[in-house]
């Protein structure tokens, strides 16, 4: 029960607000992870540098100056000062899991498990929303096809109600100057 209460300490929204989409991947910055783990960001980076072989490029990468500028301009982070004057590391879902083994603390393990659960939940939500989007697109195609069919039906109904008037031959006597 104590483990469940530790995991519940971190709200989903808190973690979700710290997940960014960079280089077509969902990542968390080192300063945010350090805050969640209860360690200083510099200590987290030290542990990563000591165990750099555990963090291949698909687990962790360093942001470029341009990416940091983009994050500041989009208000994802308030300012570059908040990063401490360095380019932050960005950790993917796998990198977050590897961090717990590098930091080797009970809290790091619990937080990593919680963060991974949230990553999985986000992936499931995205999958669910993708399914809904596909269903809406199918319905839209059907409605578009029905709309065309309905317009065709109305066209034919108008033709039935107002048939084109062909000139009829006149019946009766004709004068000599008429044809």
C-alpha cells in the first residue's frame, strides 16, 4: 500500500505537462526528471555521463540551440535561464526507464514506473483518438457520397415535376401564310 501511495503522489497532469514532442518523439527534459526524482539536475547529468554507454541516441539526445529557442518561443519553457545555461538532455521513454537503474534509488524507480505508465497511457489515448478519427473520416466519406446521391435524386424529382416542354404541333386550321 505504501508503494501505491508513493506512485499516486505524482499526478498524471504534472508528468504530462513535462512531456514534449521533439524530433518526432515524446521526451522529457533532464531538469524536469531531476525535479521528479528529487535530485539536482547537475547530479542527474553526472550520473548519465558516468554511464553514457547505457544511453544510445534512441534513449537520450542533447537539444540543439535552435530547438531550445523554439521551446522558449512556444512557451514550453519560460526562458533559457531556467535551463541553467546549458543545452538540456532529452530522454525518451526508454531513457527514462534507464535513468532509474542509473540513479539506483527507491524514489527514482517509483517515479520511473509512474512516468512509463503515463507514456503508455498517452500512447493508448493517441491510438484511441486515431481510431475515432478514422471512423469520422469513414462517416464523412459516406455522407459525402450520400450527399451526391441526394442531389441526384432531387435533380430527377425536379425533372419529373417539371418535365421539359417540347413544342407540340398545332392542331386546327392553318391560314395560308402559316406553316
